[in-house]
C-alpha cells in the first residue's frame, strides 16, 4: 500500500511528475487520515499530521518520493449569472450570509445544488444553470476550505460573535484558522 504524509501545494508542483492521480470531489478533499484508491487502482494511505484541504493540482508526496496528483472531480453545481457586476456582488453577499461554500469567477458564482438558495437567487434576478464541473470554492477570510465553511448550523467555531439573518439573531463563533 502506498503511504502519503505530505501535501505539495500546486504552486510547488512545477517540475514534479506524478506517478498517479487521485480524483476527489470537494467534500472528499478535506482529509487527515484515510485509505483511498488512486485512479490507477492502487490503495493509498493518506496520513497527514493535520486535517488539510487538498486543492485541485496539489500533490501527495509518497514515502517512496513519488507524487500522486490531486484532481478535482466534476460535480453537480448551480451556475449563477446576473445582468451586472453589482447585481452579482449582491447575490454573492446573500449566499455568503448563509455561510454557503461559493466559487467566484469573473462571470458567475457556483454553489452546490440547494433548492431554497436557487429560488432565493432567482428572486434576486439571477439566471441559474445546472452544470457539472469541478468545485473550488473560496476559502474564506482565514483560508480554510474545509468543513468550517460548510454550513451555518453544523459548524464548530471558537471565538463568538452575534449576527442576524433570515429573520433571526443568534450567537456563534468562528475558529479563525484552526484545524478540525
């Protein structure tokens, strides 16, 4: 079985030749210790010191000094367009206010399918298309792309604050940069 203990960020992959690849959806790219199967069918133990987000293009350094390249799997997403940049920014604000993972490009926003959010953004004037593509959402102000960014009510956060949305107000905190 292959064993990987180090992540090589895609910016440091220049000149490295991958001996294999591993294709993972976004949820599967937040890892610490797990057995995975590479795209060529090899069993691999990912054994990292901390829970780490694996971005598309990152490499996993094997004990044998080989590298397995991470590929972001295509997944079902909502592609959101608007008539103007200010309108798209306003829609992005509403999505962010719901603590929903969102990929931001020059022309569109991408989120995982959610009927309630789809109705909301259409109500805000957006055009929504169902697409299949890799998902690489924003990491947030503190860089995490892991579960801390996933959902509003299912997260564990450290230092608290109070805010309101959807007609209710509540306290919750944010773990700014900590690992799960």
